[in-house]
C-alpha cells in the first residue's frame, strides 16, 4: 500500500483555496484541507468585501482548529486588492 501523496503534510494541514467565481465585491472558492496520513476535508468558501464576511460551507464535521484556521486564512483573500486565483498555505496546530 502506498502512503499519502506528496501534497499531504506529515504534521499540521495544507489549506488549498481555488477561486471558482468572482465579482468586484464577492468571491467563491473551493477549499481542500490536506491532512497527514492521506486524510482530507473539502468545503466551499464564500467571501464578501462589501460586508467583510467569510462563510465556510461544509466545515460542520471538521475539528475546531481546521475550521478556525480556514476562516483566518480566508481573511488573506478578503483583504487583498483583487481576488487571487489560488492560495495554498501549510499550518501546524
């Protein structure tokens, strides 16, 4: 049996945001959280610059750390001058 792929970290998590659609004030991203041992989580992220909001759909079964970290990283996208096409960050708990 082969181990997890090269994108899966040995510790912590790798958060991958990919823009699906965007307007001047709002954007939607797919979100994948890659975890050790080949585990992963998927969700959808909705951002609004108009209201300064971040909504993570699909995170109901994630650990509190995973959900909190995803929301915090999403604020990077929210504060940028444009909607980045993608963002990948590795974080340890």
